[in-house]
């Protein structure tokens, strides 16, 4: 039986997942730093089925399957957060095509409205995508907004305390105030300011609605972080695979029990 039929050596899987070389993976296993399904495995030569086991190294989940795709797109303004648009408007399909040519179906994690730019995650891991987007897990997202200035000194306090935003015309009735997790002024020059807003809300266009409600309507909005995955210097319209460490941070963000039950 070849090494790729049935259970596979754990060190080979860790190496294939980008965690370490096979020799270094053996060292991690021998040092008791690897868990399989919650149990420490410190014996070399152990074989596991990557389709069924959950593996952590130093407490961080490792994705062992090689048929799962995790991507980051710097979405340009004007592109809809949908794979196909029946009206022919710009969509995510051209950016995802190199990974969908063989019939792979990708999900976008959450949405960015057409005018909003920045970090959008794409994956064929539907379970992870659902958890990351579900509000009960409270995954934080960071945005940089360009707005009219000047910014009053008490704006951060007001946003952290909570602001009620008007419902949307489509019937959204959530009357709970929006509370940001953090807020800071990045720059202020003349009649324009740049703000960073971090929140775990999932309501439609929530950042734009929130800032408009406090008198600073958004002129430009860019999502810069999702959980601990950061946009960095990725150019607009560019896609790149996530690193193993970035994938691990996404699993870590949703491995704790949710705030409420999933539907």
C-alpha cells in the first residue's frame, strides 16, 4: 500500500500542510506538541486519515486536506459580492476562475457591498465560511473609512456605547444599538478624516449606516482585517492563497462555542 492510500503518516501531512519539514514535524510530534482529535500524539510513524481527524500543533488547528481552498481577494470598488450576476454586472467569478476551472465551488465569507473595497475571503470550506459569517461567533472585522471631518473628541465614546441606526427599507427590524469594538482616528487633514472601526456586527452596510447616523457619511470604505487575517499590501483586484498560519487563525476564531445556537 502506498503512503497516499488510506491513513497517511502524520509527519507527512504536517509537511504537506506547510507546518514544517518532515524532519521538523517528527520533532514536534516527539515533543508532544501535536494533538489528534484532542489527544497528544508523541509516537513517530503514526498514520491518520486527513478526511476525518482534527489536528492541532501548539494549540492551532492545521488543515490537512489538500482539496480545500482558502483565498483572500482585495475586492475593488464596483464588484458585487456574488459569483454570478444575472444582469452582467462585475462579479467575483473572474477573480476566482483559476481555482474554479475544475468545478470547485467557492463561497465568499460574508459580503462587501459593491462600493466597499478590501478583504474578502473565498473558500470551498462551507462549514468554516458559515461559522465565520454567523453573528453568534462574533468574529471581528476592521474597516478604514474616509469621512468628512473634523471628528469630535467624544465620537469614539459614543460609538463604543452604542448607536441606534434606522432600519433598512427591506424590512430589517433589528433595533439593538450598534456598538463598535474599537475606534480610532488614523488621520485628519482639513475637511477630511480617516477612521479605523472594528466591530463584529453583521448587519447589511452597517459601517456606512453607523457613520452616517453620527454625521460622518462614508466617502470610501476598505475592509482591512477579518479575524486575524490582514489585507496588508495586497493590490486591488489581486487574489492570493492564505498561509497555513492564517488558516489556523480563522479556525481559532470560531472554535470556541458560539454566543447563541446556530440555526
